C-alpha cells in the first residue's frame, strides 16, 4: 500500500517567517495531494490541494509544490501568523488498483510565536 | 445543510462491549469513509464506501464492520471493543473519488475502551 512520510513532526517559527512542510509518497500512480489543517479539538479541514498534472498551486499565503519524479510535495506558508498554529496533515489519494484510498501523513505541529 | 454529523461525541465502553458509531451526511455525497486518529499517527483509513451497497477495507479494518444501505448513512460497528480501539473517530464524505474532490469531515467521536 501507499506509504506517506511527513517531516518535520514539529515546527516552531516566529510570526512573519515562512514555514515549509514536506511529504514523500511511494506509489507513482497516486494523483491527488491535499493538505489539511486541524486546530486543537476540531476536525481536519482542507486548506489546499494539487493534482498530479500541476507542479504548483497558490492560494494567498499558502502554496503547494509537487515533484512527481521525486515523489514528494511540500506545503509553504509565508508571512505566518499566530492563527496558523495548528497540526497540518498531508494526504495522498491512491491510484491504480488501490484507487479511492486516502493515506495521511503523521502530521506536523506548527507553532507560530508572536 | 448540517454537513457531516456524528453521534455520539463521547463514549466510554468496557472491553468486549459492542457499539455503533453513527455518521450521516446531507450533501448527497457518494463517497464516505471512516478514519481513526491516534497521537503521532495521523488519520488512518478504516473502511470506505463509494456508494450505497458498496464498501471496502482501508488500512486498519480489523475489529470494525460497516454497511451502506443508504447514500446518507455510514455507521461503523465495533464488534467487541478492545483498549487498542481507544481513539478519536472521524467520518468523512465527498462527491466522489475524482481528484480534487474535497473530503468533508464530521466533528469526531472520542471513544475510550476500558
């Protein structure tokens, strides 16, 4: 099955700095790569996603980049704010015979210090 | 729309007891899934369904059963609860399995097995 590795597990930055979280995956047939944000005690919510035919996608202060050859994708948050503090999860939607299964990374605890 | 709803919010069981976690959505989504979330392990897929009458196993299906008799409901049954099933359970739904179909999560059920 799909194997998703997410790094780092914790990330601490000062307000205004950038934050980068990286995920690697194993199945080259995977074709959809969402990122979720989960605040303490809340449900995960989609913040940005990218498809396999796109290399980069931006939405205001967040961006996702995808390198299909190397099988990794990254979340970039610029001008971080205290309200960005949360747990971030990457996920990979399997293709091929495993189609339909969404595998999540282990999560990154992001702390933005004022 | 209520979105994705889950009941109960909290549950304490004794080892060996059985129970059903309820999940319902009012968005006419075809795809529904169950995840469990444990500290440091992200979200792991238990079972999923691509439509009424169709279910399949995810990453950690042992000890759990599901059924999908209607589009709206996707209950998760614990047959004989074990302490290893102590976790937070999330139900999610989406329009389908195509790339970029956002998964909407329910508020979660926190289950403790003593």
